[in-house]
């Protein structure tokens, strides 16, 4: 069932305009400074893949950013700026090289890509389980976590597994939506 939904949502996303994705990025750029106001730590984002909202322009806001690196041990975040050297991680995604991953206490906000999210905060990702495993640790569940995606990808309900941890809400081109969970 999740496989079919992933296919449907990828198709839907491919039909959305570039302006929709740019509008989501612009809303995120506007909202994030308010969310982290006086909150210490980095904003953990992601390297954008095809069909994902590009958040790299947050660097223009003078916000401390971090990017993930997927390795056998799991997902770790490292400080990132536009001058940080990048190499491919175990998933073939550009990621910072680094010796000192950030702890959950060093992250103020986690922004995560998704194919879809439902009204209960259940996220449907690409199927690797990287964010599920990361957020299984209690310390990472304490970090406010939002999904970033076009509004068309918000569903009433998505299938969930026991390991799915609901997200606090999402940012779309319509703005920020917090869930009461």
C-alpha cells in the first residue's frame, strides 16, 4: 500500500509547478526565523532531491544550518554553510564530511522532506526509514520537527507502522500548520 502511495505522490509532485515549490521554500524562509527566535542551535535541513522543496536558501538568513549524512550507523547531522565541502553519503546524496556530528541538543528545529503527511502528523517518506530511526531516540523526539512539502501532498490519513512518530506539523505554500498531538 505504501509503495502505491509513494508512486501516486511522486506523480502528483511531478505535475506541480516550479512556482509551487518556490512558494513553499519562500514560506519556510519567512517562518523559520520566527520559530527559532532566541532558541539556540542549528536548523537541520536536507539536501534537496528531485521533487523536494529546496531549503538551501535559508543560508541567506544567517541561520546556523545542518545537513544530514546517512551512514551505516544511521543519520547524523553536521554543520553546513555554502562553503562546506560535500561528498556523497551511503545513499549517494551530497552531505558534509565531518568529525563532529551535532547532538539533538544542538539542533533547534528539524525540517524534513516528505512525499506526504496526514492530519495526524504521519509522514510518508521515500522508504529508507532514516528519519524514523533518528526520531526513535528520545532525545531527537524532543527536537521540534516539521515536514516541508506542497499543500497538495497533505492527506486526511496515511497508513502507519508502529515505528512512525507523528510530526508536529508542516510548512506548505499556505504557511505553517501545527498539529495538536
